[in-house]
């Protein structure tokens, strides 16, 4: 019998009341703000009220460099959280909120899969409690106040050719990437070129993910830079008197959302920053609460360990002060075979038949990527555990090949069937993670705050990506000098590059060497608190494919949703 779809599995599940999930966490119910029958927001005073509860072991789930299809980090995170109960431990999971762009595009939702899912799956994938809409509204309010400022005389002296603040929308819409505003008569505003990004790419979203509380969120919003004067002086949201109103819009969005897995494991879902140009991690606030609600706090970092985990370590942990105890690296047979260079995988299309044929030699050929990502975790003093995420099309000889690569690199390794068997299919993984987390933590940041920005970029490029060095365009070099002159040099760096290679070139597979990182442009997310160098063409507003997931999503007269994946 064929396995039910993710949505069918989720819709057959029995949801426990949020108060029951809170009880599992040791979270007083007066800290909950119910949202319907199946989920709740958590009041921020939980941070202080739980402060004396012992700290959970802190585990981040990352991966080898993925294929365009993804390798199941969210499913693994959920399965691992569920498995902790099966070995007599309590876990809380923290995850990013899915963007509706991918939900209606090619990738689909981000609730996990099979029997390792977050529920209610429909609410999670379809704007949940409205946090994304609050980010959209706050971001676009600042855009409106910026254009009104220009219309009213531009007192700040903004250079019209150096305005960096665009608008956002949580829909894949390529037609909005580049637009002209202010067309029409004189009363319709100042004519200028701008554009839209997807909401997940908003700096307001990055601010939400890195803020420590509502007061910190407001201060970060005030520091948002909307553009520069001809002399290179930054103009901020505070200069436009917008931060207070933006924070008011975000008042409820700053509270994490409490959901559950199919097996009743607590899940805090909060924020959803874009993984290429921002941290790709869930919120600091959710982690600050979650670290006092069980034996383990398990979170996920976007893309491969060279991206999401590196930013988790050097940006998120730097901001939160929290120290990770272990890291999981999700590895799949198909991804390592892809890194052999013998196959071409395209999102939205079936896997090539020859990739599914038994071939452990190809796994070994792609093994350099797994070895490098193990090194990237160890570089930060964290114990790695390799999770072999099992697919039905795999062969035991191929799993054995992954195990051999991991063990020869000195990493713990466990085969996991959490997709088909839920928590009980991931008990070996849970045991390995629990063992790794007991090792004394030797966590270290890759660079100090006071290092020059170029040194920070080069540390990530050479030590994490394996580049020989960094080449800066004249524009990028000038921006770095300007940012340091403006007092932004203490910020960490978030390098925007492809997620399909450890390098900046998506065609370079495995663990490439002998290449240099080209930095073509550098931008500042001053409110969020990082500098991001661009190393390639980053699409911050995706488009829809020829057969988007939106074609298949529907709702019947009773309100039952179908077609989500």
C-alpha cells in the first residue's frame, strides 16, 4: 500500500490542546495567548519567568550541500525531537516559519514530511498567525514614509540614486523585481526606480529573528538604513520617525508561536529570514524560551553547514550568547551521488533513473563534501553527528558508504528512518546526539567583533568555503571602507552566495579548491546587525515555474484544504 501524502497524514492526526503541550514544556498556561483551538502565542515574559530553569542541551541541525530538492533538514529536526521522547528525554524544537512563496512555488511547504511533521500543517504553511504579514506591513510602512519624505522635500538629503529600501510581498512575483514608482501627476510622488523582494528577504524579518525582546526589536528597527546622502551618510528609519509605528505593528509578531509535532513534541515556530542573504535561522527569542523547557533544544539552520550553520554560530550565537552542544549534519545518498558530478538534478522534475541505481562508488566520489562540512562544524568547536536520512530508493551499500566516510572523518553517525517511522525511526540518531552533547563544549567564534570587515570575510571564505582568497570589486571595496567609516565595522558578516556549492559557483561540486571568492557588492543590514557581501546574482524575489504548487492547492465548501505538499 502506498504511503499517504504528508497532508493526509497531518489531517488524520489528533491535535493536543496547546495547554497540554505547554505542560510538557513546564510552561505555565498563563503565558499562552490562544490562537484558535490548535496553537498559541507565548508571552515574552516567559523569558524571565523561566530563567532559573536548567538550560537544555542546544543542538543545531544542518546538512551537507543540498540538491535543489533539499535533503530533509526540517523532517530530520522534527524526527530527532520526537525520538528524544522514545529514549526517555524531553525536547523542544525551534523552526523558521515557512514563506508562502515556496509553498505555492516549486519547493512546497516546510512542515517536515511523512511521520515527522509539525501540525497543523495547513496553518503552518498558510501564514500561521500572521507574523509574515506584520513584517510585510511594517516594512512597507517604512517604504511609504520614505517616499512621503521625498515628496515633502527630502529634508534628510537622500540621494535618489542610493536608496536601498525596497518593498516586500510574500508571493513569488518576478514582474515586481524592478519597477518605477511615482508615475502620474505631481501629487503621485517622486518618480524613481525601485522594486519588490519576497517578505522573507526583508531586513525587518532578519531583525525579528535576531532581536532579544520587544525593546531590542524597536532599537534595531530604528537603526534600519534606507539609503545614503551624496556624502555617504546613512539615513535611518529613526531619521524618518518610522520606528515606533513599525514596532507597534510588530507587537504580536515578536511572540513565538507554539505548535506540536505528530507525536506531541513542542515546536516553537518564529521568524523566517531568507537563507541566502540573511541568517536562515529561526528566532533568538524562541531559543531563549525553548532552552528552559526540556532536556534538549533542537533547532535548524538553512542550507548546508557552510551557510546556515556558519551563520548560526557566528551571527545568531554571537547575538544570543547561547552556546551549542552538538550539531547534526543531514546527508543523503542522492546528494552525495549528485556531488560525484555524474548527475543533473532539477527542482520540480523527477530524479534521473541512473541516480537511483545502486552505486556506492558514486557516494564515495561525492564524499569530499561531507568531509568538508564535518570540518566546518569542528572548526567552531562543536561535536558533529552525521544523520543518514534514509530514502526508500536507497541501497544498504550506499548507506554503508556514508557511514564509512563519516567514521573515517571521526564523526558519530546514525541511520534514520524518521520520515516513514516517526520518532521511533530516529532513536539511534537521538542516542548519538545525546552522547555528543555530553562532551565538554569548546565552542568558538570564527572571528572577533573588532576584526576588520575584510578579515571577517576572508576568514569565512578561506576557512569555511576553502577559497584561496577574496577578490573585491572597486564598488565592494569602497562600500567596505564607507561602512567602517560609519561605525559598522564591528558587525559580523553574512556572505550571500549560492547554496548549491560550498564555493560561490553553483557548478562546482564536492569540496572545490583552487578558487577565489569574488565579492561584487557589499550591503549593510545595520538594523539586523550584519554586513552582507554579495558573491553572485542573488534573486530576492523568486518567480513561479510552469507548474507551480498553487495549481494543486484548493479548499472545499467545508474549509478542508487539499493539495499542499
